[in-house]
C-alpha cells in the first residue's frame, strides 16, 4: 500500500533530473504543451511540486493521499500558502524543492509530519 512518504519520495525522484521541475503549471508533456489539470498528469514529463505529487500518487477517485502529502510538505517546509505559491516563488530552486520533498518523506516515515 502506498504511503504519504512513498508519494513524497516518488515526487522528489520525478523532479530531481535536470529540466524535470517547472514553475507556474502542473507540468508539460514531451511536446511542450502545458498540462492543464491532474486528470492528464500521466502525460507530463516535467512537473511543479503539486504535479509531481499528483503523478507520484497515481490516484483515481480517492485523492486523500495527495492532500495528506501536500499537508506533510507544508509542515516540513514551514509554509501555509499552498504548494503552488511555495513552488512558484521567484527565489525557489529545484534542489530546494527536491530536498523539501525528501525531508517531508523522512518526517512522514517517522510519524512526525
């Protein structure tokens, strides 16, 4: 069974490669088309943190694990603005987002997030 920690680790793996992290959209497909919503996130090749979490969770109707992952990341990274605004801050960097996801996963495994 997939856990919140698993989702956060998978999301970090998705956005860690060069060019795999974006700002401003859930993601983009291989042709550079923006991914407009989570229903088509499976076609993305690069992601914002929210898109990566949606893709990592690979959920259908029950999206509770996604919302739990968002909350866990927010607590770990100490933000209350939502994952999108946090991801999209001009000063935000890819390594910072990856590290925040991995830290949140570690805390979730320990039961602290």
